[in-house]
């Protein structure tokens, strides 16, 4: 007879398994401990972090505290003070309720707890390691609870090895801390990082809390929203179009003061803005929904950030209408004058506070190839255009010859200007194409045919046309080569050029800095201060002369010489920081991330007019790169078209 195979797991192993879902990184510990402090009724909460939570995470509060029995019981799985019956799941107002947090934490870390209730003379101290209580003793302690978690994942090395860099983990901790702070503006929060006060948020009103977290400039960008219905209550703030960003930073939904993620509700917000936002930008919002707990289900995921609604479509419509109403009261939505004979006339419909941004939705950062050019007006418009033709009548040519002549003139107008940029090249090339072809045979076939020396000089028929490259729709450059032509994406090509240039600056050749006549002060949201401090040494290599002035202030004394003449140095750094933050987890190499972030804003735009010399310079510099085939984001820089392929298509 064989032994039975099914058996119960020991509590320590079961807790480690549960910790895999509940405790994913140091930020998960912060979330669970701070939410417990909120549930205890605390009005002051202090968070201390060392080494991005890998060494220490400590939360101190002035809440109700626990008795000796409660303190010991709180370490057991499914031990909670929030529920008594199954019906309580549908009337939850607290942050936690599963009773898994502390049991999961002590399974993968060393924990010390000190707690005392206000009526008690002495409190309780517990020291726990890997779910085993080592010390339990009475202790003198202030009212409230203090929990210190050390050496997270000490007994799960695989999980510890998969943690990201200190910068990334600290960003996640700040995100969790700020979410809870926004949900409870009536509570004071203090954040200490490596024995230094990093963020102090005194108790106050919601608007004050938003400004404390995101900076003073948001004070004038907030639009209040408020709506009370029989189903739910909606309140909070949405941002004006000027507050929109290219990343999903600054978007918060709270259901009964619990932070949630909902792409469905996010769509309701974005649709409320209609055409007020540029393409691929995201609005800023901090929105609170109060709803009967019986109409929602928060018991969906251990992180409790996903919620199911009884009637999601109804909430969607209420939310969209409330935001549109708020924007309308702030004179941001289109306003219509109904007294005019034609109320829908474009001249009577005005949209205010709408940012005018280029196609890429961000102000272009200047570079050596990013001057502002004035594109000449299209040919054929004006007194001799279509309008004058219509004013002269609608008669058609009466003879076949007249109709043919009219068609010819129309075709000639279509091709007007195509030969104007065939300027002979007199300036020297930036690189020696012969050397490029020798060092990289694959590129030899792609060199512009005007540089090829293989044709027979005695046979003019074999000579390549010395024609300048030209643009198509101010987005692509056509450049003849020996076997056909290249179609070059001007923005992708310039990104590749700048990317390799910036990497060189970061590795061995620091860029020159252009000093400003008057230093400027840059005020950053607190969530970005740590990120900026982390990349300051690399920014100096790129030519930025920036210094942390203390708190949330940075002094800008100079910018890279390549950006000399930039009208808004603060905007330059803000855009760089946002792009770097969005790319921070893509790649482990910080230099590559920083170069890629700077390239995105510095490269020339699609739709920018280039003259022949600039196009030649761009082509020369592209093929001097180590990897000219693709831009840093993976987009192809050029496509090769063979004449043989074109011939086959005409013959088919």
C-alpha cells in the first residue's frame, strides 16, 4: 500500500506562495503598510525608506494601535479586523480586508512591530523572521503602530535578483505613496529617503494636496468637477488642455478613496475632451467616485486595484457628462452663439485654452538642423487660382483641341516646382564616401550616385545625373543612387545621427555647454526630483549645466551648444525628463535611455522644409553612422528602390 500523496503545505511555504501575488516589490510593502495605517484612523503617517526599500521600509502612524493578542494574531493568514461575515464583502469601506498582507510580508522579510493602544500603559514589540516569531515582549511606545521591514526577499533570492535598479524601485514606491496621499488629503504624510526628508505633505484640502505633489504650476491648470446623482457622486479635478502630457502620468481614479485602474473609465475621460487634446496625449485628472459598496466588487485581485461595477455603462456616461460640464463652465469647450443666423458657422464657434502644438505634439527642440523655415505658399493660389476661375464662369472648352490644351496646362501646374531644387553641388562633402564603401561594403551600393567613380567618363550616357536630393511632403528625402534611389525618412535619419553623437558625448567626449546670460530656476513636481538627481551627472556630459538648488528647485546655468538659441530652457529639460521617465524600464543601459530621450525632442520634425544643402548634409552624416539602417526606436531610416524592380512593375 502506497503513502498518500496529497498533504497540507506548512504555513511558512503557503505564506511564501501568497507573497508572490501580494508582495511583488518594495512598493507593494509600502502600499500594504500605509493602507493599514489609514484603516487604523491615523492622522499622521511617516514612511522611511533605505536603499529603495531593499534594506528598510518603515511605517509609523498615530492610529488606534493593537493589543498584544491582536498584534500576534495580525501575522496569521486571513486574520483581519475588517470582516465578520461574507455579507461584509459588499459593504467595504476600508482599504484592506483579505488578511494576507502582514503574513505575506513576514514570510519573505525580517519584521519588527511596535504598537500600543492609547488606553494601555505599555505596548507590544514583536520580532519575526520568515514567519517565525523570535521575540515578543512589552515595551514603552507612543500610541499607534510602527512596523519596520528589513532585508526584503532575503530567503527568496530569485525574487530579489529580479528587482530593478534603485531608481526604478524608488519611483514605484513614490507612486504608491502619492496615490494614497491623494486619496487622503486630510492626513499628513512624510517621506524620508536614506535618512533625509524627501516629501512633506501637510494635511489640507484636495487642491492643496494636488499642488503639493505636482508643483505650483498646476494650480492654474485645474478644472473642478462635481456631480451628485442617485447612483454615485463624482468630484475632483481635471486638467486644462495645457496640462496634457505624452505619458500616462497624472491620471488617478479613486473609488470610495481606493485607487483603481480602469481603461474603460479612462476612455470616458479622454472622450469628454473631444478634439481639445493633440493626438496621443493624455489628460491630467484626479477623480473621486463615491458609490454604494454593494454596487461594486473589489475582491477581484490581491492588489485590489481592479473593480467590477454593477452598471459600468451608466458610470461611463455620468463621468463623461460631468467632465464636459466642468470644461464648459471653465470656457474650454466650444461655445456657440445661438443669436446668429447660422450658429454653426466656423466664425461663431470658438475654442479657448487649446494648445497649438505641432504634429508630434511637443514643441520642437532646436538643433543644428531644426531652424524655423517659412514654406512658400502653394502654387496656383491667389488671384489666378481656382477661385478666380470660378468667378469667370463655368463654360467648358468647346473643341477637342481646346480641351486637350486645358488638360496639358493642368498637368503642367501639377509638376510646377519639381525642377527648382536641382542645384549643382559645389560645397565639399562632410565625409569621404569611398572610405565608407571600403569599411562597410553593404553601404557601398547605397551611396548617392553623384559620388560614384565607376562610370565611364568618356561615355556621357553612363554619367549619373548630378541632381540634388529633394523632399516629398516635407517628410521624406529622395536621393538617386547607382542602381535606383533611396527614400529616406528625414526624422528617423536625424534621430540616428544625434543618438550616436549623444552616446559619444556620454562615453568619451563631453559636449560643450553654452552658458546662459541669466540662470533660470526650474521647479519640478516632487515625483521627478529624484529622477532628475539621478541623471544630473550624465546631463553634464551632454552639455547641460544644471545644479540642484534644494527641495524641488534646480538652477539652469547652461545648455548644450547644439541647442544654443533655444527659447525655453526649462521646457527643454521638462520634455527630456518626461521622455526619459517613459523609457526608464525599456533598457538597463542608462546612457542609451538618456540619449534616446534627448533624441526624440531634438530631431527635425516631419513637415519641416529642408534646403538642398541640408538634405545632403543629413545623408552624408547618416551614412557616416555605425548603424545607419534604423533609428533608435527601431524605425527604418531609408528604403532602397531598384530600377529593375520598377521596370518589372511597369511590365506586369
